[in-house]
C-alpha cells in the first residue's frame, strides 16, 4: 500500500490517541496515531454488525505492520475513513468468518 499521507488528517486530531490490543474496538483517531508512529496498513476488511430492528454498524479490521511486528485493530466506521482509505490506496475486502 502507499505510504500514509500525513496532510490528509490535519485538524482531525491534534492529540495522539493511545490504543491497546485489549480494546475490542477503537476510533479512527487511534488508527491515525498508529500511522503517525510509523505503522503501515497491510490489509483492511469490513464487517457489518447487525443490531435489532434492522440497524447496522460497520467495523473495519486493519492489519498493521511495523518492522517485524504486526497488530490487528478494529476501527468503528466514521466518515473520516471514507477519505483516508482511498488516499492510502487501501483495498477493503469483506471480513471472513471469525475475523
């Protein structure tokens, strides 16, 4: 994937957001902090989570790499992801069962 273009997020957040792998979900601000720290997007998949009464939410599963380290980050959809993903040239794949 293409390198992370830093200008795409100006004004989104000025404060780094710490994220721990014990968090089940996080926001796009945690993803931005990881990218700013040098992590690269390796894979992106999208999962639909259905609630009662036909309501649906989207979760994007990011596999990130930094050197030999890898981590998975589940990010709750926000409109910011609509801008970030094309700029990073990330192809979103459907989530496989058990992701």
